[in-house]
């Protein structure tokens, strides 16, 4: 039991439960199952983006262009649906995923082949992809009346008590868990971020692994592009503005190390849910948007400090254990 309580995910889960209980005392019905289901549904897109970001961060990189990727792919499929209403929905969804993966591949290629720092690459492509969305649309909006009913209704359709959007989020969570835990790519991602030099000696192509991580991140962002415009029934250049920071924040809060190689799918999901609960609760209890930003920023800083202390303590434990082994070996040889 004490070991379970020391796990970051368990503590974060308990904090979320306490938060929900606390907010329920200020807002009647906040802890009702229907409202909690709505919060999860509202947070599903952030969960998927956080998992996309986590994949890249594990390889000791970062993707600041995920929200811009979402905006461009969302605008593209929205305009396709408005211009060609007879196109099947599955074609539009696949188009969004492929376009997102292509944008992610551009990031990955620049990081892998040209060895440009990921933060520089994705900071640049963030602006480029937003600009591409503006050029594509001419700055115009695509509104609800321009979408086909099928385009809008599918993610909102209830299924076993939850909208399809929430179920898509659950499926992505399970797929990412299996991918990172049981596949060669998952092992390579952790190794590439945890110790790139050792990974090379183990026969892992660190550059190729990072490239694939960016492609996967882009594909998930492309999927979120369709989900976003369908969920909110509108497409414009600035959709999901700032969500790249929310995705990083969710990862940091969930215990994913910015230094790479450390983190779990459960942590990313709980980090996103933590932010989702805050964003849904604070307006209900009368907290201003500016105060919400301050609270979110404070939580992120505290999470980074907590992560840094944990990693430093872990390093000390490793050094202590190694020193103990060395002392024992010297004693035996004497």
C-alpha cells in the first residue's frame, strides 16, 4: 500500500478526486456522473493531444506545433466537407490523419536529418502551419450551417452513456498504452530519451525513432483537427490557440519528464483530466479567466519543481547504491 501511494499517478488521481469533492461543495451537481462524463468528453481532445506530446517528449524532444497542426487540418477537412458534401466521413477523417502525419513528418525530418533543435523547428512550424490555415481559408470561417449533418453528429452521438468523442479518446488511450508498452517503437522511444548514447550502442536508431514520434504526434493532431471542428461546429484560423502549451502542461503535471525517457500514458491522461477539471470548475465558482491562468501557471511550475526534485533524488539513490556496491567489492577484494 505505501508503494502504491508513492506512485505519481496514484497521488494525482487522489488529488483530482479531492478537487472534485471540493468543487462539489461550491457548485451543486458538479460531482454528478452526468457532469463528470461531460468533463471527460470536453477533455478528450486535450487527452489525445497530451498523448501526442508525450510521445515526442519521451524521445527528448518537444512539439510546439501540435495545436497549429490541429488548426490547419481542421480547417482543411471543414472546407472539404463544405465544398464536397458527398464525400464519406471516413475519407475526411483519414485525410485529416494523413495530413497531420505529413506535417509531423516535416518536423521529424528537420530534427532527424538536419539536426535542428526540436524547440526551434516546432516553434517555426507553429507559425507556418497557422499561416497555411489562413492562406487556405483566406481568413474566413466555416460555420455550422456549411457542414453536413453527418460531419457534425457522429462525435456527438451517445453510445453506452458517453458521446462517440469520449469513446474515441478512450480507444486512443488504450492504443497508445499498448504501443508504448509492448512494441519495439515504445521501447526505443523510452531508450532514446532516457539515455541516447546507450540506445545507440544497443542498436537503436535515435534519429529515426524521433522522426516516427513526430509523425505519430502529427497524426493524432490531425485526428484532433476533425474532432475539434466537429465538436464545436466551427473552423477558423485561431482554433485551439494555446493548446500546445496545455498539452505540455498536461504531460508535466502527469510526471512526464521534459528531459525524456520517463512517463506513462496514465500520467498524461490524469494530467489532462486535472486541467480539464480546473477549467470546468473555476468558471462555475466565479473565478475570473485571468486568475484561472495564474492558477494553471502555478500548478505547472509546482509540477516541474516536483519532477526535478524526484529525478534528483533518484540520481542520488543510484549514486548511493553504486557507492555501496563499490565499497562492498573493495572490501571483498581486501
